């Protein structure tokens, strides 16, 4: 509380601040704001980069909803993926973080191991590995055959390919886990002791103490992971190229193919803007819902 | 005594559970590492983890690549992309973070909120207009689409991370430095930067690993094969080799991620702290 006036006081130099943030201001205007507005503009044009953009009104937007079968397909699989992978990842991260929060020797070692896959993010090497693991004659199927289980067509069956590809993301739950761990460490032990005295079982302690106090972190993870999940590109692109039968044809691939394969820059811009609006709406909904389930220790004034 | 043995059993079970889970988690990575030393036949015909004998063919043949361009070119390209990007990030982010953390200029709140909100701005939305823009600048097939944004601190993650760290340093430091006659730049360089080292290092570590692994942006902004990075080279190899030379593909995958893995092991504390202080990273 004290800090603010003090900063003002010592800084008769306050305008120096502009000097320091100048790089970002330029970067923001040229590399973020301008492209964002430019793509809104392009979204109302027919533009293949060879000729000048030609304005066609809302036709790009009308086309996606009426003529483009790939659009509805990619919206469908993207939503399924988001709804499946994001909660799974968060639940997994929370469970492992709870285990790692128990004071025990060697926990840092386990934390390193669980975090390791996450540093590779959507790298090609990991996608290559995934493809090899889940190919028809890949490692997983051969391990299954050791237990005389019939091979599963993990990547060739349109009903499960999306699941297989999404597993990579769930496998990389490390950063959510680290956030949960940091949150768990901040829960005062007295709360658990009080709960124990009241005779609360472990399950009840989790439900009435741990979970409410972690809801801000769940909230944060939910927002960031959802935004990321909408943009997933590398893994499906490298592993399945969107197939089989477009069952892993995620929205980012739709934008990529229209923009950079078919050079329909206007249409790709319209697709991008639709995604942007969708993300804003979903994020806003999550934010709006937060008073009902996110617990803030200071009474909710952020 | 009874209590103690009970908690011993609990600890033992916990270790068992965690090592089992951990083993499942990293088994694919360990498997990839050893598979890179197997022959192609062995990769497909054996489920054993360790190779019958360590065979370097995957590395030797894979490294040569199959067109005229080998992995030494891809590795050099990756370094040409990653090193300046990291250096620029490390220069620009502390400056911007310092500006936001220690000065209260008009519109400070709005600008700061804008910067934070760009955290949620999806890259995928910007990629089409950025491509058109960079193409007009003549930046395609160069690494400028990566280095210039880093120089202009457009990745708010790093700025915010350093900002958070700066806020935890007491303002009294600045005050006493001012009494000693230091100006804003002197305070940053002489007083704050030395203290910020861990945060700056965290930012460098993240930027290094993410840029190293970046695929989507390189795919779009770098069309020519002789400018490809490791990620792109690997993808190309997989397309060409299809299902034939998995030992080479595995070996080159190891080449692509081993530097990151080693780097992570030596610097992991910065990762964990970086994530925990910002509460960020997707």
C-alpha cells in the first residue's frame, strides 16, 4: 500500500518510464496491434497475394458457415479436443502436485521427471516419437501384443486418432503442476489441523480446504490452457497431417492450409478473426463464471 | 514405534507410486534415446529397451541428411535463430519491466493492462497478417521475424516475469542510490540488474528452449530448405524417409531435443521459479 506514493515521490523522473517502455510500445503497435487490425481488414477481402486485395464484404464469413465442410469439421474436432484435453491435463496436474506436496525425501527428483516432457512443448521430435509409439506396428501395439492384446489402430482409426494426438498435451502437464505445487505450499497447515480436529476425512479435507484455496490457480490454468489448446498445431500436423478422414484437422491447420497452401489470405484472416472472437467469448465466460467458483482470500476484489 | 512403521509403509507406497508414474512418464523419452542406437531391424522387431549393441549408423547417416543439406546446416541455422533471439530478449525485457515497475507516468495503468492482455493474444490470429507484412519487408527466409519481436519485447511473458521480480525488490534500494547521485539508468545498471540476474536467467532459459523447439513460425516465415532449423529438418526427414529409416529419424530427434534436456537438468530451478513467480506459461 505504501509503495505507490513513494514511487511517485522519488520519481520526478517519471517520464523516463516512457523511454524504457518505448521498445514495447513500438513492438505492440507494429507487431501486434497493426497485424490484428490488418487481418480484420483482409478478412473482408479476396486476397491471394498476387493481386491486390478485393473487397467482398462478409462473403468470407458467409462461406465458412455455408460452403466450407472443412470448417465445421475442424470446429468440431477442436472443441472436442479442448473439452477433453484441458480438463484432463488440469486434473492430472493437480493429482500429481498433491502427491508431490507430501513432505518426503526425493520429491525434487520426481518433480524434475514429471516436468521434463513439458519443456519440449509442441516440438517436432516429440511428435515424431509419438507417431512411432502409436503406429500400427509401433511400440505400444507391440507391448500390448506381449500381453496378447490385439493391436489398436491408434492413428488410423478416425474415432481414436484425436484422442491419441491429444495425449501428447496431457503428457505435458508439467507447468500446470508446478503452479499447483506453488499454490499447495501456500495453504496454511493450521487449516488442515483444524479440519482434522473437526474429524474431517482426507477426502473432505481435499474438498473443503484444498480445492477452494486452489480455485484461483485452477482458474488461471483453465484460461491459459484453453487459449493454448485452441491453437494446437505441430503435433497433429506432424503426426497425422489432420487425418484420417480429417479427424484431427484442428482449427490452426485449417487456417494454415487456407493461408499458406491455398494462398487464400482473405479467407484465412476471416478464420483467424473468428477464432479470436471465439477465444474472447470463452475467456469472458470463464471470467464471468469465476465469482461462483473461484475463492479469493481477500474477498474477491482483484 | 507403531506410528513410525505405519508412516514408513505409507512413504514406501508413495515412493512406489511416484516412481511407477514417473517411469511411465519418461519411458518414451528413454526409449527414444536407446532406439537411436539400434539398427532399423531391431527397432521394429524387439521390444527390449536397450540395444543389442550400440550402433552409430543412425547418427552418421542421419546427420548427413538426404538432399544436399545435412543436419550440420540445420544446427547452425538453429543457433543463428536462437542466440540473437535470446540475447535480444534479455536486453529488452528488463528495460520494459523496469519502466513499468518503477515509474508512474501518465497512462501507466492502461499501457500495463494492454501489455498483460497481449498474453492472451493468440499467435495463430496474427500469423497471416504478419506473414504479409514480413513478406513486404523482405524478411522471409531471414530470422528477423524472430529476432526483431524479441528486440521489441513483444513477448509479455518475459517482461512480466522480470516485472514481478522487480516489484519484490524494495524501493529503498533505488532511493539510496538516488541519494548517491545515480540517475534512472545508473540505478538500473548498477543496482537492479545485478539483483535481477536470476529472473533474467529464467527468461533466457525459457526463450532458448521455446525458440529452439518452435515449429509453426519457422514453417511459415522460413520457406527455404537451406535456412531450415532442426525442427523443420526433422519434419522434412520424416516426410522423405516415410517408414524406412526410423533409426536415423530417432537419432536426429535425439539431436534436436538432447541439448534442451541437458540444459533443463542444469537450470531446472530457474524453470520452476520462473513459472511459480509469474504464474504463467501455457
